[in-house]
C-alpha cells in the first residue's frame, strides 16, 4: 500500500510539473506560431488585379525592415476607391471600429489598408485595448465616403482626395475640394509638388509606417506600408527613410497616414481575405487592429 502511494505521488508530481511547463511555454509557442505566419523576407512583385500591382522587398540595413508597395492605376476600368462610410446621424460615433480584413469583406473589395489616425485609443495588453471591433470610433481629420463628409477637418492634417472622375490629389489643406467623393486625412506631408518636406524632427525613430503618394496627373496612387516592432524581422523605418522611399518612386506629393500597430494591407481572394504584411497589434504578430476607417479599392480580376 505504501509503495502504491509513492508511485501515485510521483505520477501526480510529474503531471503537475508537465502542466506547469506547458503553461510556461505556451506563450512562447503561441508567439512562435504567429511569427511563422508572417510573409517571408523575400522579394516578390506581382499583378494582384487589373490596374493594381504589388511589390514586397526586405531591407537589412540600417536595420531589418519589410517594405510593401502597391501601385494603383486609376485610369484602369473597374478601379474605384472606397473610404469606410460614416455612421448615420444622430449617433454616438462617427464610425464603428473594425479590422481591415472585415472592411474588405463587408464591401466586397479587392484591396484595403488602414487609413486615418483616430481616437480614442489605448493598448495595455493582448486583452486590454480600445477600440475592439464594434466600438465607437472617431477618425482625426476630414473623412469622406461616397460624398458624405462625416468627420470634420483638423488643423494641420493634410488630405487625400478622390474626384468623381477617379483622379486623386494630396493637398496641403485640411479640407478636400467640393465634390470630392472619397477622402481621408494624414498627419504629415512627406513630399509636396515634387519637393521633400523635412520637419527636422529629433524624435524620428524606426516605426511601422503607412503612406500614400500620387503622381502629378493624379492618375497613379502608391500605397507604401512598412512593418515594424518585430526584432530580426522588421523593426520599421524613420520618417526620413520613408520620405526617401517615396521620392525614389517618383511621387509628386506624398502623405503619412496612421502607422504603428494599425499598419495593415489586405487583399481579397476566392477564399476570403489575405493579409499581405505583418500587422502587430498588442505585440502579437499577424494580429489586426480594429481601426476607425480604411481606404479600399474595387478592381477587376
């Protein structure tokens, strides 16, 4: 009887030890699995849809970074932008926060990115953050969807504006022209009318970035996204480095949009949505952040 008790005790202690070890290792296993889901650090260039091409390439110096560039030809038949619609008034919100992939699926788009800075926002842990999907949210700066101006202009927040003729412009103004059908705001011009806009910031640290850039004629739009906050994979880039990437594209004007953990690029497929970059919401790789609004595109296959 005494022998059986000792065997039972050993087995119990072994089970407890294995359980504790599994508990301690589970966050590491989960994180490693999420890292495995990230796009590989390899070059790729492909046509996603008619009039929409995608290029991805890694940088190794001065630090690891993953660059994603989408080129959109607005002259291509079928290519049409859409900004997240505002909520009908009266309501306690301007928009309802949602993930970029959910926005793409809801409106049956072919491509989408996160767009405006927004409030309110906090991120304390993987389970304690705001907003969650479905929460009230408020884009910062002017937002226009299908001609409806649902978010007011904000001083010093320049705008990206699409006309009814499917032409795009970035203005050093906080308000789009009358008749604009789709529009969002950013917080900083990178290039304006062919000239670099240097803010001489001393706090220009590597960070996940999102930018939009246009050509002089307003017929071509570039979307530039850079992953960050992920050591050894992609640590992000500075605003100065982002400005150089945009200038190398030959952009006439370029605007910095919301980056950080909001940085997300999604495309539509026959099987749903596919995230093309490596978002990092609440420090979890490949986790999308619910955001206030988005910029999406319809396109033909």
